[in-house]
C-alpha cells in the first residue's frame, strides 16, 4: 500500500508540474519555417503570396537596413499572421561586438519595425550567422532561435537541391533555416510546404511551435527545436466566431474564441492590432452596417489566431414620424407592418414601452421619443419631438437636456431663431455673424441708416448687414487686420465672452469693478489669450461662463448654438444685479 500511495503521489506531482497550456491534442506534426535577412522585395512578396494561399505561417528574422526601405512588406507579414523577429540592423557577427553595440543593433531594428507597423511589439532574436555565446545572449536579453534544419539554400541557390534537402531533413518539431533573399529558396520552400502539408504537417510560427510543445520561452536563452514529447501537443489557437442577433436593445454582436486568449476586434474592417483594436468584454451594440474583424491573442507577435471577418448588416425599420398639431400628438412609420413604441419620461423606448394606437393629447414640457419595430428589421433609430412650455416644438432638444430651459427662453424671447420650424441644432457651431445678429435683436434692432460700411467682405446682401453696422459702430465687434470681418468664422468661447462683456458695457453696466480672480481656478485658465483674459474672468465671476466637469474652461474651443444661448440668457439674468455706470 505504501508503494501504491507513493506512486500515486508521484503521478500527481508530475501532473502538477506539466505546463498549464499543454492539452491532450491530436498528434499534429508541426514545423516552424524561418526566413533570414529580409524583407527582400519581390522574393518576399512572392513568398507572402504563396504562404497565404497555403494557409502557412512562418517567422521572419528581419534586418533593419532592409526593413527600413520596405515598411509595407513588414506590415503585410504581420497582418498575414506571421511572426516578426529581430536579426540585427546590418548583420554583424555578434561575438565581435560589445554589449552596447549588440543592444544598439537590436534597438535600431526594433525602432524600424515599430515605425513600419505603427505600434510597438516585443521581438525574439536570431544572432546573424548563428554567432553567439553566453555574453551575447545576455546582452540580447530576449528569446533566441537557432535552427535544427539547415537546407544550405544560401550555398547551393538551387531550388531542387534546397527542396530535396528540406524533405530529407523534415521532422516534427523542426526549426528550419531559409533565406527569402534567394528566389530559389522561396520556390523550394513553397514546393516543400505542398509536399509536407499532404503528409499532415502544419506550418506555424517559431513561438507557436514551442508554446504548443509546452516550452516556455525565456530571455537570454537559445532554442533549437521542439520535438514531440510525452506531454503531447497543445491545440492551435482557434479562430474567433462572430455572430449577431436582434435583441430588445437593438442588434448585438457576440464574439466567441479561444479560452486561453483575449479577443480583440475592430468594426471598420481593419486587421486588429495593439493600436487600433478594442478588447472584447461582452456583446457589442451595433447601430449600422459594420465589417467586424476579430483575433484571439495570447501574444501579439507570434501567438495569436487567424483573423475572423464578418459583415454585420444593420437594416433598421424607418424611424417613426412624430408630429404635434392643434395640441394632438400623431405618430406613423413608413415600414410596412411596423409597430411604434414611445415614451414621455425621457427614457429610450423599446418593445415594453407604450404602443402607439392613435393620436392623443399633447402635454407641454414633454419630450416624445419613439422607435419602430418590425419583423425582419433592426430596431429603428429613436425619433424625438419636444413640446416646450412656451409652445415651441423641437426635434433635436429634449426636456432633460442641459440647455433646454435657456434655449427655450431665448427662442421665446425672439433673440434666437430655430434653423427650421422644428430644429434648433444645439450642437452646430456658432459664428461671429450669428452672435452679432443675436445681440442686435436684443437691442431692438435699431435703425442703422447713415452708418458706414466698415468691412471689405460684407455688403447689403449680407444677411446680418444691419447688425454688423450697429455692432461695429458701438464697439461690440472689430475686424481683422486685413479689413475683413469673416462672418462665417466660428467664435471661440473666449471671444464670445469678450463680445458679451462689450455688450454689457454698451448697455451701461459697470462690470469693470467686479472683483474677479476665478479664471486661475481652471486648469487651463492660462490658455486664455491675454487680450480676452480680463473679460473672461469677469464673466466667470458672474457665472455666465462655467467650466466642464474635468475642471477645464476650454477657452479656445468653438462655441455651439446651445452654449451661446445659455451664456446669453445667463448674462441677461446677471445684468439685473450688476449696477449701472454712474454718469457724472
């Protein structure tokens, strides 16, 4: 019994020491092809095309002086799923170099490769000529690959000879040395792949070969082969599966993949990489037709699955049409058989919301949101229509919007107009001409007869001509050094403050003696231009302009129509408490 217990314990301990990633898998025969000294122009392109046709992957040991002139080939290698590795910058024998020189050779090449790819990777290495010792490995400080099969392609430069040598030496777990600088090597390699694939061989990257054989790569160590062992062979990385379905919340995309990896994806058809992709954490909401690509990643360089691609078609039913007339709300949809669901509390409607069955009485200060749902279609976009307390109708402004109250007050006062009968366009950029027109209306649109035309780029056909004459005459606006006004130019938040401050002075308000100093409390207050700083500070003190939640003022950002309406209404409110200038 003691011997049996000891044997069981030994088996348990051995099992515990086995690499976690190694799984019981079919007896797949694996070979890692490696190509040195490229990229080599047309030879490499022919090789990449051939590898893609055969579904084979390999490892390219690139030299920097070649890669710097062929960045597109470097990118194609990586996007095709091959491993990119470092073979120095100009191919010196490393044992004759100092540690600093070795590291310079590798860092220069890594920089070239990163620049070609557009993102940073970690690179394994092969010392040129296979020339190394312990000091060299320590200076490299990355996993290094030698080879177990040398086809002597660099020596014979004969396709048949290279092919025959390849087939003669081919063995499960081999690390093969070739050079894509020779066309004969490319021809022989593709021919050998055809022969060996027919015999059940799989061609993988060097890192994948060692991973699947349960060997964890370590820095400053040289690796020669990964022949089968009693531990078995891990499965290859499974390609993600992309699926989509219509749910209550809209169309969602689900990606399933290899449990050993993390899934990264893009929605614009680009091959996922460390710079452009997102980590998949759960179903993705889709609101238009997208081309999704996804990959399972253990390591971005050499240990990842093939890329999955799927076009997810988004075909929504038509957005409902909402109208309010004579105090009655009506809704309709042009998609045959569609049902319309709506809410009145600001929430997004879904199938569980109120079903529209006929016209009903409208309530002031209410936003109506509606969607249509039809069999075979994705849920429609949300339609919005708001009936304000003043009786105005907006299709782009909800009651719970941050600017709703002030925008509606400005429209009701007649100092702001909607862009159409039902749209205010709160996020549209506010221009110098728009602000001048608003301030002119606030003053009652006084007569401008006899005033001279001050700017070279306006005339009587300009839509805000009278407003510009009035504003210039009263010192509220000024032009540029070239004599233009540039009415269509957007107005920054700091320039908006300056014009509002001038307007308050025009109205006789004594704002110059207002105690200020709030500007310094904003993290970007120093970005306010010197000529605007005093007026911006005053308007901050009066609460007319306020910062963002992150503590910034963003003075150079363009103002929107909503921001301008809110600031102008705050100004009118603040003017009631600002004393008039005492006239002596």
